[in-house]
């Protein structure tokens, strides 16, 4: 009952719903509704009650719970289990341990805070409490190892689609995009990073599962050091169109799980190409320890970045880090 009432309040966030309406909708007494609301309040949800108006979930209420996430998953979801943690070193680390112990395909691990969040190539991912979404999914895809890179691409597309749906309007679609291979940008700043890791069997040495970790800066304001120059958040200011992290988590998870059933499918790479912010741009990258420059021609069917280098030759990058060139100073 709490899950149903929370979902109803989430769907009308910022607006009152009468206790009588909730009671009739779910076939329970108004006393049962009151009891469920009080229990949700004790969990931290900010719910206002007003005489002759009913109950309202405040825009500022943003508590991550397994119940809240589950309430937003689609009917027939491929997410098999939701584990919500207050704090963990890394959701990827936690999910990998579960995967090695046989946790099934579709297990979702979410945390309110990470103490040692990780990005690609050894980078850290700042993960403060209460403002970000840190999630990992255990996947056991039925595809060749060569297609595993497409899981990262699919996850990036999933994040874009989820935000576009929750923030409808032409301005959202034009302001969100993917920087190859694993970063999502919004309004020119990085709001999401993705880390995909394989879990191999101890005896077989074969890949048994894949963990896709997704970190989203939902309303984070402060970033340390050089990160502050590039990082941003989905909600950069006070915005009454806000949605909860639990709803965003559910949308992303549903999309990732739907894509996992067809890794390498044309719809994924098509959506990735449409949102690529590097296509048509000049970049720098490392090749064999040498800094190179090139012009991005596009993304191939396997998620590789197709680049025309300074010598006019075309090459495809399968891994590594690239940097956008915005001025002549970037070439120094």
C-alpha cells in the first residue's frame, strides 16, 4: 500500500491529492491512507498535509528507497531486484561481489552516497549524499564479448532518454548529448559518467556477467578541483519541474534492461549517433603514447569513434580518452 500511495504522490508531485481519493483508488480506509503516509514520512519523504486538500509530496522531497524506485518501474520490467544502500564504497564493487555469488541478471544496486566512486581509467567520481544518483546493474547478456562495449553506449542512451522523458520539451533534447564513449553532457557540462566492468569466472576465465555503473549529478552544486571546470548537474538551480532520483533511477534501469536484450541492435547505435556531441568536432587523443589531432567523422556500428587524423587518414578509436578542441590554445 505504501508503494502505491508513494507512486500516486510522485505522479502528482507538488499538487494535493485528497485522502478520500487515495482511499477510493486503492480500496482502503482513509485511516489506512493516513497510516501509510505517516510511515512514508518516517522514512524521510517530505509530505505536506492540509485540511480539505489532502496530501502533497513536496518538490524538495528526494529520498532514495527501494520502494520508491520499484514504484516507478514499468509493468513487465526486466529489473529482477532492487537493493538500495545508504552508503557504500562503490556500487560497482558491491554489484560485482553479488554477481560472483550468483545474483541474477537485472539486479539493481543503488546508493545515496559512495565513498570511493570510480570512473574510467582510474579516475574518481565524486559521489556526495543526497544530490546524486549512483547505480549499478548486473547484466548477463547473451552476446559475444566483442559487443560488450555497446553496453556502455546503451547505458549512455538510457540516461539521455530518461532525462528527456522526465524533462520534456525541445530545449532538453537539444541540450543533452553523449561525449564518446561514456559521458553524458547537459548544457555543456558533464552530468553523468558510466563505468562498465566485466566479471570473469575464477575457474573458466570467461566473462560471466557485466556490471554497468552509472553516476548522475542530479542536483550537485559543488565539485572539487579541476572537476569544477567541466562538471554540472541536471538541475543547476531551483526548478519546479524537478523529479525525484528514484523516478530517474527507475527510468534508466528500465531502458538499460530493455537494451540488454538486444545489445548491438540498430536502434541503440542510431540513438547514440543522434546524441553524439563529438561528431563534426576537432579532437585530441593519445595513440601509442603520442598526442594526436583529428576530426570526428562519426560512430561506427560497434560504437567505435571514426576519426580523420591530421594526415588525412581515417582510423577508428576503440578505447581511450578524447578531448574536444575549442580553440587554438587547446592545440598547444
